[in-house]
């Protein structure tokens, strides 16, 4: 089956950096629209960054664009999210997800069908 395993979530001081990984199995990442989402305690899940099969990465807002970098390694079949200058507001469970391979469109309004179980990022001030 299509499956994601996220890793790299840690507890870190504000101002630090980290890189999250999302290993895919049961599918080839390059054939999917994929992205990172996050959910803070008591809040709704929000999109962070998306990267399409052939398109450039898309970030949810200017802050994400400045501090987050989404990338993928097709050989490793792994999706990455690099975060710099971490802030307490970044504390959340981070999820990777993929849209169906035959579905058109790859943006924050798109429905993502396959989800990982998440990895926790905690940023202290």
C-alpha cells in the first residue's frame, strides 16, 4: 500500500534548524503531488509546502517561503522539509501527504489522499 514514514522531529531551541524526512513505500514519489502539513495542539491542520511532479515548490505564505524548503530525492524516494530559524509557533506535528497519482492539480486546495502518521517538532524559547 501507499505509505509514508516521517522522521527527524525533535525538541529544539528557538533559532535552531532541522530537516524532516518522509520515506515513501508502495509508490514512487516522483509520480505524485506531495507536501508537508502541520497541526499544533488545539488547532486545525495547515499546509506548509507542496511540490508537484514537475512544478516548482509552493509555500503557504511568505514566512514559510523564507524559512522552509521542501525538496525530494527520487533515488531515495524520500521527501524532505528543511526548517531554519525555528520559532515556538512552529511547534506541531508535521505530516507528509500525497495526492492521487491520476488526479489533476497540485495546490493547497487539492485533496491529499495518503498521509503519514506524523513526526513531532517542539520548539522552546
